[in-house]
């Protein structure tokens, strides 16, 4: 008897679930690939030899507008974001007490001037007495030898002349003292006037108001900050270059600043400063290997005449790249060439 073959159904082998390590490895590989793609898409365009570059942030010097004396704020005239120009009044302090002192000082000036005028009038009278006494003395000296005038008269005329001269000298000394008092009164009034003027806060430079730190009615101590503004006449980017490149860069070398927010719009600049000692790079540099290297800080500054064309773009913080041409023969790549109006 022949037994027919039995067909055995083959079950598919179950898949083994990926272990935790495998998943982590897969995620790490995916993240690395994604990071590589991001780096590739955002890497700086290539530049020819002779041009160094590094990343940094655009910065403008901050200036605090503060009170010189303690006092109460009477008026706030600008706010955050407003642009101010040199000498523009931005706030006023309460100066009523100083104005009262100034009025008193001016009254003292008028009084001192009146005293000086009276003393000068007295001096003129004393001068007339001296001249008259001198004439009488000369006459007596001429008459005594001939016996026409007695010796006692000559002595009397001499005494009158000496008294008139002493009175004149005393009046002259009094005028000097009165004029010194007048000068002191004027100086006191001028000091009070300057204090009042210093209580009118003005912008020292051109630029935008970054922060308003006080309000009307607040009492501030001497040196109390009312505003912080940006000095748009001095805008720069500090970058860090390795020793080899920093050693080739010179103050005055031509540079370009390319902000991330304004691609294709390079801003012309020049090298304004090179650190004399090497240092660690700042934390903003991406990789640890780069942070571990000692670098030189180099500052590139936007020229003030060029800066006026880019004032609307100036603020502290925008990141970007600075490109420095240390070889005059190197040509700027197309993305760093200046267009019209740059």
C-alpha cells in the first residue's frame, strides 16, 4: 500500500523586533544624515585663497543716557525704536529748585555790579581829590622858599596829599574786592545754569533708542539710566581666526560682512583691530574641536559713510559671516561683490 506524500505547510519565520540599540543606531544615523544635509545646504560658499572668513554677530556700541544729578523726571520725549540725532533733547528733569537758585544768583550779580559801579564812582572822586592836593602841594613848595608861604602850610598840604593818595589806594583795593565778588557771583550763576542744562538729557550720537528704562515722575539717583541707545556710527563684527590666517591680516584690510538675514547683500567693511594675544574662541563657534583651538580676535568695522546706507539694518545681534581679503590680488567671489548703492 502506497502512502501518498503529505504536504507540509511552511510557516513564515517571524521577524525579530529591532532591539533598543539598533533603534538608537538607526536614529543616530538618520540624525547624522539630516545634520549633514543641513550643513551641506547652509555651508558658506567657497572663497578663493587669500580671503579668510569666520562667523560672528553684528554689534553696535550701546550708550547709556543717564542723569548727572539726582532728580525727578519731568518729561519723556522719545520712546523705544525712535531714531535720535546728536544734541536732540530726549528727556527733561525737574529743575524748579535750580531755577529758583539761578534767579537768586542773578539778583546777587546785579547787587555786586551795583556795588562795583558805586566804588568806581568813589574812585573817580578820590582821583580828583588827589590831583587837587597835588596841585596845592606843588604851589606850597614853590612859595615857601621865597617866604611867601609858611612852612606849616607846606606840611599841611603834604598831609592832605598823603591822605588823598591813601584814600585813592584804599578805593582801588575795594574795587578789586568788589569785582572779585562780582566774578564769583557770575561764576555761581553759570554753575547753576550748567546744572539746569545738564538736567536736559540729549542724545550724544545718532542712532535708535534700544531701551527706555524710566518714566515720568520717577526719582533717579545721580547716574540713573533713562535710555540705552545704539551708536550707529560704530558698527562692527568680531570674528576669530586661527593663527595662520590672523598673522596675514592687517589693520585696514578690505572686508565684507554677509548677514544671514540679508543674503546676497554684502556690506563693505575694513579691519579695525587685531588682538595682540591669542585666546579661546567664544561658545558661539559650533564644534568643540574649534573651541579648543586658540584663535585671534579680529574686528571688522563698517565705514561710517557706508553705514548711512544700511542704517535701517543696524541692530545688535544679527548673525552672519565676515570675509577678510588679506591678499590684495585675490578677487572677491560673485556673492561678495558690491552692487550699486552698497
